[in-house]
């Protein structure tokens, strides 16, 4: 493991990655010996030497958990709507519960309900993540990265447990029914399908996958002084997503088709829960806190000025009370704006804005097309099964 002094001597990289120094950094880095299997990363202390490996491992496991369950959840929702569809039309088919063969669930009414339910589930999950992301980001700068990462992984685990509980309760109640069914047998007021909308509510206190990735990148920045090494690790971490996306969907397709009829999505959900629990264990027991405690509570010059101005407004007797309150709110808005400008200094506000817009467009495309268009289209138009879609697409 290289020392900090060596890193500073060989490559003076103390400016933002997008700054003018980036070109010189790249030239300096090009002259170093190439790594054969795993690059050497410089950290501020020996206890952080496994941060790069743990970060890549966590992202890989996180993506594996996601792709084990993603198409399986759509198949589980389809089975639920299929049960209700046949409850009044053909009770004998509905009596099969979660073991209804997938080929019976391709009616356009069922598929429309599936698309609507899946879309609303995604909406509530992302909306909850939006509500909590700003606060979690602030807490990460005050409490540290590890608590937020642990919260994020607990959110994933709890969400998966809720998913599995709802799917299993519905399937078990119906599957244990041996008499002809009525709507009362399959309505389950305790666990209706719309209860799945709230499986993403925990994102408000744990964030979405992107927040977990951002916390990992922040951890890298905390303990790695070399900008070029951070860039290498950023791309290496992201590449772990693609490795998982290549190998885990076929495994998920196999898990949800163990009976040959696409009737075991619950197995894929169980595996997803186990994998999510593994990431919780890694975060709690192996991932160290990276935010320097000496800097955690150290206010910036901007914070000092804003706090002094707010204290002056509170103690001032000039003007009505509501006017002083408005002035305090406006002072906090200006303080936040200064923090934002300070945070993007060196990268350029325009660059950050363009990056945010591109991420927004890419996310809309991925969520709308990738999982709803590309998954459901071949199921409806080409008579594919969900395990086939999961494996091939």
C-alpha cells in the first residue's frame, strides 16, 4: 500500500477531478506500473485499505439482490391479479393460488392491471426516496457515511421482507383453500394488492440505490487523496453493476421457474432477502466510518456568518416578529445556496446542471422502457414467459 507522501510526491492531485489539473493528473498516472488484477489505492490510514474492495463487493451484491427479485416481483404481481381475475370466472383455476401456470395469466385485463400496479409501486418508492434524500445527505455530512449506508441496506432488507410477506400470505391463504372459491376467499382485506404500494415507503429513511452509491463515492473521497485513483475506483465500482446485470438475471429467471411453469417467484424473493441481509451484515460489521470526526462538527466560515446573522435577527427587537422570521428563512436559503456553489466549485455549475438533467433523462428511460417496456412487451406480444424475459433480456 503506497503512503500518502509518495502519492503527493508522484502526483499532486488536490484539485477537483473536472478541474484544469485533471489533464496533468492523467499524464502522471499513465506513467505508473499497470496493475494486473487489482489496482493499488492510496488511503489516509491503514484501516481504510479495504474500502475499495468492500465498496465494489457491496455494489455487486446490491445489484445481484435487485436483479434476483426484479422480474420475480412482476411475476408475483401478475399471479395476484391472475388469482382475482379467475376467482369469479373459473374458481378451480383460482384455487391453484400462486401455483397458477403462467400461461393462464396473459389476458389483456391482467396485464393492464400488472402495468398499473408496477408503475404505482415504482412511483411511491421513488417519491419516498425524494422526500428523504436531502435530509439523509445532510445527516451524512454530520453523523457520518456509515449510518446512512446501514440505513440504506436496512431499507432494502425490510422492503424485501414486506414484499415476501405479502406475496406469501396471499398465496398461502388461497393455496390452503380446498373448497370452491368466492370473492370473499380471495379479497384478503388484511393484505390487498395495493398494500404493495407502501413497500417503498422505507425509502424515506433509507434512500434508493443511488443514495447508497453516492455514500460509497463520498466514502472514497473521504479517505483517498488521489483524484485519479478515485476516478479509477468510481468506474470500477460502477462496472460491478454491469457484472451483476450480466450474470444475475439468468439466475433470477431460473429461480422463478423451478417448477417449469413460472410458479416460484417466491424463491427468487427469498434469495433476494438473504442477499440483502448479507449487505446489512457487511455494512454493520466490516465497513468503517470514513468521515473524520475532527471535521464532522467543524462549521465552515459560511456557517459562522449565517449563524451570527440568524442570532442577530432573533435578538433584534426591530420590526414585527413575522418579518424577523421571514428574514431568518431567507438567510438560511442564501446559506444553502452558498453551500451549493461551494460544493460545485471547480466542476462548474453548468456542468453539474447538465449532469443532473442527463441523469434524469436516463433514469426515466431506464425505468419506463427497461423494466416495463422491454419486460412486458415480449410477454404480451411474443408469448414469452417472465423467466425467459429475465434470462434473455
